[in-house]
């Protein structure tokens, strides 16, 4: 016991005799530990923030976008942009059997939305009823459209939270009201709840209508875009199986385009 007390006394005396060196040593240790904890905290905060942000998109989802025809000597279509068509969507739906849900997306951003209280240019998505099973589109009030709405090309719309503030300002009731999309009358059957913590998510500024209605009223206007869709969203079980099916279909489609151009 006496030896332990003597060791402690000598240690304290040494520290006191070299106060600056002792302080700098302890400060360096504290600084290193604090920096490590700060970096770990920042990394964990970034990870959780990204996880929450990605959760607003959906889980186990896949996007399929169109592209350009590969450059081939002597092919008049080389380098030209091609679009997915509605028939591509049907073929993918038929061949990629392990997909849980699949939806085409027909996107237009030049459509004017007008109500009795205001107007705005909105991003219009024409989609299949399964879309809300793929992407995170929570309904605040009302309902999502169903197969009957789509098959009968009904003029019904589900409106995003942010866009709703522009066409129904001051808390005017939107559910059950009508709006004009480029002069065509639509009934609002649902309102999307705010997506994302700050509401700065693209879903909040969109109007969703059935894909069959969109194809009939607002098809794409670009060159060589007959029966075209903007992209395809899917929810998958086994990506490797679906990827092989999709790749096989798209390779066949690209070959057909090259043969037409050649």
C-alpha cells in the first residue's frame, strides 16, 4: 500500500514539474478522442439522413430510362434518341415475371393546371395504379385511382401537396373539386400527403393521372415518340433474374431499330 502511494506521489510530482508538457499531452488526447467522436457522429448522421431520403423514393425499386441507338457505320439511326413504348412496358411485364409491380411513366411538364382559385404549370405523371406500391406516394385525403379508373380512361387526378397550394390557395377545399389540365376537366379524387421532412420532394409538385388517360390526352410531343412513355418503374424480388429478362428484351429491340435504320 505504501509503495502504491509513493508511486502516485512521484507521478503527480512529475506532472506538476512539467505542467506545460502534461497539459499539451492531455489536450492532444482529448482533441483526438473528440475529433473521432465528431467524425463518427457526422458519418452516422449522414447515413441516417440518406436512408430517410431514399425511403421517400421507395424500397427495392428499379428505374429504366431510354437512351440512344449505338453508333453503327452506315446506319441512318445511329446516335438517335429512342423512347420506350407502351408495348415495351407490356413486354417487360410479360417477360420479367419476378417483378412484384411495374408501372410505365408518361411525364409532361408543359401542361397548365387551372382551378377556380389559381393556376400553375405542373409536372403531370401518367402512371398505372400499381405506381403507389412502387414509389412512396402517401395519400393524405381521398383515394388513389384504381384499375377501373385506368381501364375506362377516367379524368381523375391525385394532386401533390405543394402544387395544391398554388391552385387552391388559402385552404380552399380541393377534394372533389375540378381542375383544367390544358382545358380538359379533371376531378380531384385524392391529395398526396407531404413527402420528405422539408417538403422539397418532387412528388409534392406533381399531378398523377391514369396512364390510359394520359396516353389519350397528353402523349409525348417529341420526334419519333409515337406511343412512347418516359420511363418504367418497377419493384423487384430478384434483380439478377429480372435484369437478364430486361436485357434480352432491350437487346432485341435495339437490334430491330438498327435493322430499320440500316
